[in-house]
């Protein structure tokens, strides 16, 4: 079982839809959770950052962490064509100077 | 803003050539990373470094080496390029001292080995 599982998609939605992107993980030692957005032929950029459980909102984006279920989500409200990108989840153990563990990414297309 | 730059956006090399990919960050970050990204395989960690002259193997170090002589610069070396090393290469950096650990990525180098 991989440490982080993420459905690769592709996911295609109409403009204005609510998008839900998800990752599951197996190791309960993960405490830092991130979402990156990657446009085609560009490097990933940090979109959302959360520590431990709970929700975090930033504009149209909401990140949710459910540690009891080992499940994290990214919600995009009022999706726009400019949201079309690959979204990668990433997480990190609570201790030690270790690299992030990434999901494989979900490719999202928002159709105008 | 953190800036991570990579020496080339696109590179075409021949099989057997020695290839150098350079990465520079301007935020005094201690940690630097090299990944390759392939369709269906996601980001795979090749090597990382916690400090100058230090290096750690990632998940797929075979066929690669790295050099970190200065804090801001981390080089990835393909000793003898092969066609299966055709990929998108991404460099990243972070500073554990901030307590946040998010990684900042460069724009990537798309390497084609023919």
C-alpha cells in the first residue's frame, strides 16, 4: 500500500461547479498537509497549508483534514477555467527533517 | 518571495552525454531537493540535501549524482544520459527553521535524451 493515494482523474467539471479533490494516507505520523497546484509545463506552487486536523479556508479554496479517517480534501467553490491544473497533495511527518510525501496528482479541467 | 531558478527550461542531449542540471534558490534555505516527474508516476525524489556538501538518496538515485558546494546551489548530474532519463526535472527548497516545511519549486527542466 502506497503511503499517499490520490485519484489521478482526469476530472472534468463545468464552470461554477464545486470541485472536491481527495487524498488518503496510511501513516498516522503525518501532521503537516499541503495542496499544490501545477499548471501545464510549470513547477508546482503551494496552494494551501494545514497543520493537524480541521479546516482552512482561503477565498474559493477550503482544505480539510480528517486524521481519524486519514483523509484530506481540497474543495474549490465556483470553479473557473483558470483552475484547470493538476493538484497534488503532500504531507510530512511530525518529526525529523524529512522530505514531503506527495500524491501522484489529480488533473482537473474546468469547462467554460 | 522565494525564488527557485533552474538553468534551462528545455534541454536535448544525446545518449551517453554527461548532463548537468543547475538549481539556485535565493532564500537561504537549508534543504534542497531534486525530483523527476513522469505521467502516471507523479513526483519521484532523486536526491536531497540538508546542508552544504551533504546529500541523501531519495527513492530513485540510480543513474544520478548531485553536488552542493554552496548553500544556494544544488546540481543534478546524469553521468551518462540514457533515453529512460527523458523526463521533467524539478528542483525544490525549504527551510526547516520556519517550522512549516513547505517546499518551493522551480519551473522545471524538460530533458529529452535521444
